[in-house]
C-alpha cells in the first residue's frame, strides 16, 4: 500500500515532466487521458485500504526536501529582485533566516513523515475525479490561440502530484516545503501569459502566500520550542488542556491566507488573468482546499478554544462579506472567485467549530464545492474561448448562442445553493449544528452568520441565472458544436454531481460521516436510512430529495427542450408600445464603497486570531 | 394523515383566506366587496380563457411555480424539519424569478429583481424563526412543536413581531408589495402570464397564504386556541397595514429587515439562550 | 360554468386621448359608493389578464396602434366596451386632423355607453351588459377590424 501512496504522489510529477519535455501532441493526450483511470483506481484502492497508513521515508529524502526548500527560497529571492518587488525579497529573506533557525533546532523524530488517513484519501479521490478531468480539458483549451500548450498541461498534471503530496505530509517542515511549492506553481500559472497584468498579479500572489509561509515557519519554531514535536499526528496526542495555542494561531493564519480570506482575497481574484483551467484547478480540487484541509487537521486540537471562536468569527465574517461583494461584480470569473472565497469561509468555519457534524459539513462542502466550481470554471472557459463571452452583460440571450453551455452552467449553479444538492446539505447541517450549539448556550453570533450568509449566495446565483436567460425570444435554438473534449469533461462532472445528489444520503451518512468519525474520534450523528438522510432528529426524506431534483431538473432542462403545442405566442406587454426594451439588473455598485471597511474589519480579526487566539498577549 | 389532507386542500383553504381577505379589505374601505367565493370564480374564469404565452419556457415556469409552492407546502406538512420546508420555498422563488427574467419585458425583469430583494429581506428572519422555535421547543419537527408543552409565543415575542414585519414581504402586501407593485410595474413577475398560466401563479399565491399563516400557527405550540388567535390577529393586522400604508422602495425594505427585524430576532434568541443557562 | 365565469370580469381601462372626464367617473365607480368589485370586477391594468377592454376617448392617431396591440394582447373570450361620446365617432373631437373618429374602425365593439360623460349608473349598466355578451362568447379567436398580416406587420407585433 505504501507503494501505491508513493505512486499517486510521484506519478503525476513524472508524467508532467514527460509531457513538458516530450512536446508531443499525441503523447500529451495519451498520458493525460491515461491519468484518469489510473489515478482514480489508485485513490480508490488507497481509500479502501486499512487506514491510516504511516509511510516511512529514507532520511536522505528529508535532506533533499530541505535542499529543495532553500532552492525555492533562492528562486523567490531572484524573482523579487527581477520584478523589483521589495516585499517578495524581504519575505524570502525572512523565510530563509527562519528556515535556517528551524533546521538548526529541529530535533530528531522517529514519526513517519507521510501519513494517510481517510481525509487524505478523500482528497486523493477529489484530485483524481475533479483534478484530472480539468487537466484533460486544458489540453483542448490550450489549442485555442494560446502558447506553450505542453508546458501548461505538464504543469497542471504535475500540480496534482504536488497537491497529493501536500495532503499527505505529516511532517510540518515538509508541509512548509509543499506549501511553498504550491505557491510557486500558482505564481507560474498566474504569470503564464507573461503580459504585465499577469506578472503583477503573480507577484501579488507570491508575496501574499509567502506571508503564509512565514506563518508556518513561525508556527514550526514555536511548536518545537513548546512541545518538541513537529508532526501533525504527534500534536494530536498531546494533552489538550495544557496546550499553548501560539503555534496553531500561526498555522491558522497560513490557512486563512491560502484560503484567500479577506483581505488576502486579491491573489485569488488576480488568478483570473491566467488561462481558465488554472482557475478551475485552483478553485476546485487543489490549492485553496489546502486551507480547510489544514484547519481540519488541527480541528481536534483547537475545538472549543478562544482561537476556534475567533476563527469562526473571522471566517463567518468573510462568508457574509464576500457573498455581498460578489453581487457587485460583472465578470463571470470574478463572481465565481468571490463565491469561492465566501464558501471557503464557510468550510473553514465548519472546520473550526470542530464537532463531528461540523467536520462532516466541512468535508461535504470541500467535495461538492470542488465538483461544482470545477464545472463552472470549465464552462466559463468554454464561454470565453468558443463563444467569446466574458462579462455578465454579454451573457444575455445565452440560450440562442450556447444552449448546451447554459444547461451546464444552470446545473452547476443549482448545485451551489439549492436543495437537495450537496452544498445545500452542508449549509443545512451547519444551521442545525449551530442551533444545537446554541441550545447549549454558546455561539449566538455563529447562527446569525450561518443563517444570513447563504441568502446572499442564493440571490447572487439566481441573479446570474436570470441574466443568462434574460431577454429571450426562444425562436430557433440550435445546439452549437463544441469540441468533444469539452463535452466529455462537462458530462463527466454533470453525471458525477447527479449521481452524488441522488445518493446523497448514503454518501453523507456513510462516506463523509466515516471520515468525520476518524478525524474527531466521536460518532457523527448522520446516517442514511435507505436513501433518506437522517441527522439527529431531522430527516431529509428521499421523496423530498427526488421531488426537488425533479423540479430543478425540469427547470434547468426546460429552456432547451420544453415546448407547449397549440398555444399561441404573444408579444410581451409594454403598455402597447413597440420600443426596444432594455431592462438591466441591479448592479449593487453602491456596496463597493464598503469594501475598504470590510477589509479593515478582516485585518482586525486576523490580528485578533493571531494575538488573542494564539495567546501571544 | 392530517398533513396530507391539509396539503391537498391547501389551494382551497388559501382561496378562502384570499376571498375573506378581499371582503375584509373592502369593509375596511367601507365598500361592500366581492363575494367570499370570488377567488374561485376567478379560477373558473381563468381556466376558460384561450391559452396564450410569451414563450413555452416562461409559461412552464408559471406552472412550476405552482407545483414547487405546493411541494414546499407538502414538505412543510409532511416532512419533519421546518428548515427544509423553508429552503424548499426558495425553489418556488427560483421558478418565479427565472420565468420573469426570461421574457423581454422591462416590468417583468424589474419585478424579478425586486423579488430577489424580497428574498434577501425575509429569508434570514424566517431562518432565525426556525432556529428560535428549535431553541424553545427542542425540535425542528413540526409535529413536535405542535405538541410541546412550551408555548413558543411567550418566549419569542420579539421573533413573532419580526415575523409580523416580514409577512407583508412574503405575501406581497403594502408597504412591502415592492415586487408586485400593481400601479407601478403592473404586477412585476406575474405580468406576462395570461389565462390558464396566470391561473397557476394566482393559485400558487393562495398556497403561500396557507404556508405563511401555518408558520404563524406554530407560535401557539400545543395551545391550538392561542395559535388560531394569533393567525386571526396577524391576518387582521396585515390587512390593516396593507390598507393604511403606501408602498416603500426596496432599499427601505432592506434597511427595515436588516437593521430592525434581524437584530430584534437576534436579541430574542440571545435572551432565550442567556435565560436558559 | 359560464355563469360562474360571469362573476369575474376583469377590466383593462384605456384612454385613447379623451379629456379624462370618463376616467374620473371610472375611478368613482371603483370607490366605496358604487363599488363595482361587488360584481367581481377588478381594474387590472394589464390586458393579458383582463376580459373587458373599457375604452374612452376619440382614438388619436398616436393611440391607434397602441389600442390595437392592447386588444391583441387580451386572450379570448373578451369584450370591448366603448364609453363616452368620443368613442362613438369622435364626439367633440370629430373630424379633427389627429383623430380616427371613434373606435369602431379599429377594434370590434360589443357595448356602447353613451354620454359625455356617462353617469356611473350608465357605466355599471354598460359593463353588466358587456358581461352578458361575454358570458356567451367562447375561446374562439377574434380578429381586428381590417385584419391582415400586413396590418400585424405594420403595428409591429410579428417580430416583437
């Protein structure tokens, strides 16, 4: 089994390297397509195995990774000098000094450096099922007037390996190395097109993520000083009562930055200048998902502490604020980015609450958000390349231009908010859990944040959906030809989401609840009764799931297929006039002036998390 | 069984409520008003009109609005979780707004956008209502709320008041009939429906009456007499307000909901939590 | 069923350029004293959901096509009630350069209510008579005066 784990980390890296250096169209396609079954089977086998597994690694690997760290920091320093960015250079130097200190004081440890539990295996599955199709998609995408196709696809494939490594690292020093590697990859991806905007945004992403790196190194130092251990598994067995939270304060700071929470959301927004598969892969299966993953790892430790409460406050605030600011955007990719930030807030909030149900919520959201966001970004890329549509205003009459894409977008948006889809189930469980906590007399604010944040997202999605089919005459709808690769990837996501939704009860009750059990060590009160989902005393019956699914299925397929026969068509009422009608939607631009205030509040909350939560005072 | 019957007959009950409401409204304006069965006459009339539509998708969304509202009603009556029923209501809003967005009519699109503003206003309060009912009765289950020993209204007066505040938004009554705005945007999302298709929308509105007043009824707990009294009280209150106020704009509605009603609910929840511990 | 239907006539009121005297009387008919909601009548203001088109005014040239479109938007069965002298051939606006001299050249009229302005009793009487006619009508499609594809094209409903 150890071999399989190593293989699922190393295989994408090797394949990526082959793709980059071979520069052969057939080989690229062949290898990437081959990844899909291979990686899925690997992930399934690992998940089915007897978990958790510790993988012992040779000592020399440790030194290689340390060496790699220094190389990486040297490269960042070079980038800082080349792009004349003081911040990048200074942060690289700081990391350099801290890293040297860490290595100086690093004690010997016999704990295995790679640790694969159910959560990690779940992330493998997510990377295989969501990440690899995006790599396949990027092959075709790069054929549309883009340069360096092979380099790009190779990097995407290799990035999946890095992500697999990140979620299996047990040693926090290694985790730092992978964390910085993901930063490197995001810098390369964001700056891929090489124009000025891309380079600027990649520099932004670099220094923001470097702050996260600094935070991890500081956490590592404090950890070694306080506890003398630096492995996740070692930390989990320390007695909770006497524990100092300083190290975890810094770790959660790193998570917040990686998770693009306000005010560090700019790097994720900046990522949209890159080719769309980058956004798809950063938002869905990789990169930002490290943030909730990290919090899930430490959630048994921080559960119930002041740190957790402050984290709940911060992420809950971001959940609401990002959803509100998403309303002001008019670029499809930016809207999606803001909604990712918002939902990441909810995931991290659930992870910091740390009760079994909340952890299950976090996992549910990671999975379903991964699927839906990957799907949405893929369709955004199709709109951009095939139909040349980027902005919301251009999406009017989308049904005439791109009916099939509209169908997919519609379905993915429904997945993001409506009953009975996974993200909804997550939100619903979170409200139930928050109510449960409330009746024990805590977290009054939690319920307010959870209850009101979701409303803005629902309204946002309904508005975007409305805009896409606005102003329509529904005369002759012709299904446009799309490249087969795009179609395959879209249908792949569509079918997965559909299947997971129909079987949501067994999925949540068995699969997710098991992961949550193994993480928290308690029994999660979620189980499946046939195809009905039972949570504590509440039940989401199968007839409700099926009914909602049928209703929504009709609503999103009707624009394409549904026709009334023998009913006359009549023009719309316009007071009897025939002037051309232009009705816009609210743009909510007046909200933009509060963005500065929101950033200020977020910064304050960040400080509070580190200083108060970490007990530095 | 009771739930199934109530669900099946909810259009009829809602029709009666609407008929009584029209009479009450007329009497408040010292008019005689239509007969109580007037909504059903309208129903028959609309069924006999020649069907006419802007396009098939729009017409089908009217019917979907009816079906999903009825389904939400079924979930409220026969499910065992108030929260799920509240979220099912959002599906019906989706059907209505998507349909309204899809036609080339400025009134319709404006109405749909305003309908979304309604959702932003009332949804948090309704969710907080469910949560506060859970707090005092210990369950989201409607059957359990209706049989619990505690009478929720006595612990949740402020939540009840804030629900009275959002009822005009849910039922499109003045001063918050912003989405419908008959003199201004000629019915908003309903405008393009005609004949049998409008009948679906019209009937869906009746079901919403039952839906909303049933939530009011929950405040009585196991004391059904008190629950009925609350329903009658809120019915008269809503109609009095409807008759005596002018329409506000959507920003005022948002401000009212967000800066008065939600804090009121939160305050009540806070007191309940503090009082229980 | 037709009797039940007769209890629910909804009105769209359209002024085609008159002096507003008739419109004031219609509003008075809605008020407490006469209250035509007794008969189930509502002033909907939306032709798509109405059964009776209550027209006032002499039909100015500007209003002519609008009147046609509003009439087209009403689903059958429907009746047109022409109210006031202006609609009966123009009234005081007869033979002016900008009027059509009444509405009978535009849409088929079922009931004429005379008077300038008609008394409210006369309005109610006319509306009730309109309802009697409406009761016996069917879903069968009706056509405008001078209906042709060319006319529809001209008033811009075909490609709207």
